[in-house]
């Protein structure tokens, strides 16, 4: 088919992987693909977050809405989220959002009986489902390279003597588009891989001093100088932020064209940082799944079949030839 | 101060002082000085002295900030936030200290603050938050001083505020009543009773709502009734609602008991809310945009606010750009943190600090379009700027009605928002419709939908004929328009007239002036 000719097979190469951090290369695709992935990671990968709070007793300094808002923002381990149901289309509870298929219940009951200020933290939240707990609690129990003494949990509110907080909270599945608390990503960004070509001939016409000042003009360490041959070379191409400082400097020195920098149209370097709700690597995998589901929805929708008559070939391409 | 080195000078005293700007003027010049300013920026006073780079701003903009916006910005009550009962108060959820410092702001802090020698408290003198601000055009949603805000930032708690309104009611104290022996007056007391004027569902038996009750417009806040059964309850106006924060019972100096019920409302910024930087650059939200649609830098930084570049050339506030550039350097660990007016760091210092932090010297960065993922052609200036939320909010100003209360005298719609009034369609607006030639629309707006009324005219003598009761020859009585000048009801016609015009005729008539109306059928 016609579509197959332009079909490409994007490649991913992982550079660095930690629980909450992932750096990878995405090659042989274009900006639309890379950006779709970024947007889905930010706004459409589902997680679990506290959505409904029933307050029984609250004699703290913060009001009910304040505490509810803070509770909502606590990231919960959401490995289950992909298989969970949205409570709005849950059959088991008629969209009530209270059943085990679409919600997780939390309880919190703290009272301060001492003279010192007492912190109410995410560790005080009692979950009914051991797989859905605040991320810092999960990290503490796994205890892999994690310093528990340093981390006191996410503070919800502080209590003085006699103050009390008792509540029931229901966590539900959701996506970042509905509310930022459901966004699993702290940072998702990418950059185009730069291609840097130094005009050696022109470069040699510079004195060592000029070379140094030219190198220094870049705020990031992109270029370096060989101590023996005094040759300027690219130390770290990816440190270049496309700020064009070096190009402007070259022009100011009267040497335009000293360096040529181009962005490769088809390779991207992604940086993904997770809130801890899902692992950074799982976040990318989930994002690809969500993206696939969205494409399936387009492919299978009745609109596409109708549009087939109008657009002919385009429709058949979308359905995979 | 005990040694007499520092003197506190009053406003009247100041007139007779010859004050030097700084120590160097004190000794170098011929003039004889009586005093010397501790720092040149002290001559500006508090609210102006905490503006960073004021000396780079146009004087009018500095005045805007120090006189107007600093008053309207929402911060946090420093004294007794839990027990105070102001009629209306606003509190910011998460107030912040700005990144920069000035000599004046340092003088207000306590040096022995536990966080260390160089960290100063007193964030309460600042009423705002540090927002990442990009100077860019955002799809036309930030034209004319409007700004685009990041919805994700707001959902994470940025610029979230609570608004507390207090309702007070007094009752006469029992003892006082006895001494005064006012028997004629009914004894009024708090209490719950079924009311005709509003819902009492959330009230307890004592007449006060329970803490946490959600009151809507039209509900009764404080139930108050007389022994005779007369209702004196206080009702919420149609624009007011909220949850009950606290109920206070107390007595004032004259011994009258009073109760105060405060209602709380939590608001996140919405389209139409007003914000301002510290440089008199005010604007309202034009769009709340999702995080993924904003341009992002290679580090993944997304702005909280996008303002329009057109805000700068005519306003002459380069101070804001300097603040953002300096703030960016500070946020990246730069050590140069002062932005005191008159002793501000030079441009070179700021740009060098940014360069060391790994940013381009002038604070602009390459950004990628959030919609398409492509690099934007131009570099975008982006940096942390201190922004204030001002008390002018869209929710307090929305005005709408189709039909509603009218003024009893003119029968025209009322103007008051609290009474569900309308927006005035004034002369300028009338001129506008005239210019468009939209006569039918104008007629509808100013007559049919305003003070439509009808009256009777005698077609023969052109006088107004009133509706009267008269006896007819047959012996019966009929009620109807009748011309007393012609002594007949034959030629009487009905015309459509604005009530205002009818009122004028009646008033003239009462002064003995009769107005004649020419009529023709249409
Ligand atoms: Zn369910
Ligand atoms: Zn007549």
C-alpha cells in the first residue's frame, strides 16, 4: 500500500534509568510523534489520587478545603491504575465511585496529646489496599537506598495540643487533563539532537585567546580546546541549548559561519521525571499504550468509516493500509 | 538609638531637616547636613522601597504599585487570623517571599531568626507568589494586558485564596431590657423558627448554623425572632454563599450581645481575575491553559504566566525584566540577591550571573511549542517574577438578568448587582446603536425591555384621559377611559409610552400644566 512506503519504525535507546528518572533517545520519527508522547505522559496517563474527602473532625488551623486539596496532591503508587476503572463508567457501583473496582478508601485519624507540635503526614494515611499507598511510604518499605530518617513523609498539617483530624478519603483513577493531581509526570521534556559542524579553516584563523573567548561565550560547556594542538572541538553537543550565543559571538568577532548548528529533524533526547506514582520507565510504556488506544479509537470510530467516502485513501491509511 | 546615632524623624520634623542621601555626600559637599539617610532607598518609604529595581521604572508605575496594588494584593493577616471578624477578608493559601531582597525588606526581619543569619522572615509583608513568567504571545489570549495562566499550577495551589465574610447581629441584653423596662418593644432573641424569607435547614435550635454548613444564596445565616413572632433573621443576598467558618457570641462595650457568623469561600483563579507584578503591570486572566500546551524549555520548564510583550514599550518598566533576570540567577544559586532601589546591581552583574548559571545572558531561552513540538523561531524571555493576586475578581462582578426587580418610581430595571440589577444601557451605547441604524434593537432595549407602559389619549382634544368609574344613562356604572374635556369616551385611544414619559406628564399635570399628544393610527 501507499502508506507502507513512508512507514517508519521508531527506535528507543535508553541512556539512564532510575525509579523516578529516565533519559532516552527516540530516533527515526518526527516531532509530531515525540510531542504526542510528551503530551500523553503529562496529561493522559492515568494514576490514582484522592478525590473525595469526608471530614469527621477537623480542629486544625487549616480549613476542610485546604486539607482536602493537600490530600489530593499526595502522589499514590498507581501501578494498578491502568487496569482500574474510571468511576464515571464503572458498572459495579453505577458511577457512584465507591466500589473496589474503581476506588480505594483511606482513613486518617490523628490527635495531638503532647505539648510539642505534631506533624500529620502522608504516613498517617491508612490505606485499605496495600498496593495503593503514598509514594514516600512505599519507598520507605522497599528501603532500597532510601534514608528513612531524612524523610518524615509529606506533611499535611501540623497539630497543637488538643487539635484533632479525622477523615475518610476516597482515591480514584483519573488523568492529568482533569486535574493536575493525576499527572504522573514531574517533568517531561525533549530536545532535538544537535549537529554541530565547526568550520576548521575559519577557526584556525583565530588566535588562542579569541578561541577561548568564543568558547566561553556559550553558557553551557559545548566546546572545548585541546591543550596540545589548540584545536577547538565539540565536547558535549547535547549541552547546546539552541541559544545561538556562539553564533552571535562569531558574528560579533567578524567570522560568520564559524560554526553551523542544525537540529536533527528525526532524533530526540527525552528526559522523563516521575512523581513516583508510576516508575519513569513504566510511565513511558503506559503513555505508548494510551497513545495506541487513542489511535485505535480513531481507527474504529464510525466517523472514520463515514469519512472514508470523503477522503478515500486517507481513511484506509489510518486503518493500517 | 540609645547613643543618639539613629534618630527617628517624624513627618513634621522632616520639613526642617537637611538630609544627606548617603555618607559620601555627608562629608564631601559644602552643604551642612543635619541628618543622613541610612540607605538612599529609605526615602521611598516601605511600600515603594520593597519594589525591586524601582529606579529603573517609570515613576507612575512605581506609584501604581506602592499606592494601589500593594493595598489590593491578597496576602495573609498577620494578627489573629483565627479569631478576627472583619466584614470581608482575604487570605492567600501559600504566600511566598520574593527571590530578591532589598535593604528595607532586610530591616524588617529579625536577624536572630532560627533559619540562619542571612534568612529573614516577615514574608507577610509580601502578598504574592513567585511565578515563572514568559513574555510571549499566546494564541491571542493575552492581548491588551490580559494574561494566560497555567491551569496545572493553579490546581497545585498557586494563587488559591479564601475569602471570609462576616455577618453580625445584635440583640438587647436581658438585664438591660429589665432596667430600661421597654415593654412596648418586643424582645428579640436568637432562635430558629420556620421563616418565610429563606431556608433555615442549616440552622441549629439556637438560631446559628453549624460549623461547616454549606449556605447558598437566599439561606438564613442568623435566625432572630421577636417574642411576638416577627422574623428578624439575616438572609444571604443572591450573590453571597459559603461554608460556615466560625460562630462567635460576644458583647460590646454598651453591653449589647451580638453574634458574628463568618462564611468562607475558597477560590482558585478563573478567567477575569486580576493580577499584578510589582511594577504596576496589572492584567486579567484571558485563558487558563493546560500545562502541555505551553511552550517548554529544554529543561522542561513551563511558564505559570504568559504576558504580552506589548506591555513593556509604552509602560516603561524595565524593572520587571531586570527582576526576572535577577530572579532567574538567584533561583539557580546566584549569590547576588539585592535589588534595592538606587543601589541595584549593574546589568553586567546580572547577565554574568545568568551566564555562570548556564543561561543565555539576556534571560531568553529556546522554547519548543507545546502544541507541535517544534522549536519556536525566536527566543523567549522567561524568568521568575513576583506576582500579586488583587482583590478584583470576576466572581464578585458578574452581572446578568433577563427580568427582575424594577425601580418603584421609574419602573426601570434597578442597577444594583446585589439586588439582581442590570447593566446600564447609557447614552454612549444608544449612540452606538443609532450609528448602526439598528432602530428596532434600540426600541427594544430602551422601551420594550425597560419601562414599557400604556396610557389613554383622547383623539379629539389630544388630552390624557384617565380611567374612571362613571354612571351611564341606563343606571349602571362602568369603569373605563373617559375624556372629561369632551365628556365622551368615543375617541379615546391607547398608546404605548415609556413609563418615564407618563410619569413626567403626571407630574406636570399636578402643577397645572396639561400636555397634549397628537395621535395617528399605525
Ligand atoms: Zn465502581
Ligand atoms: Zn377629548
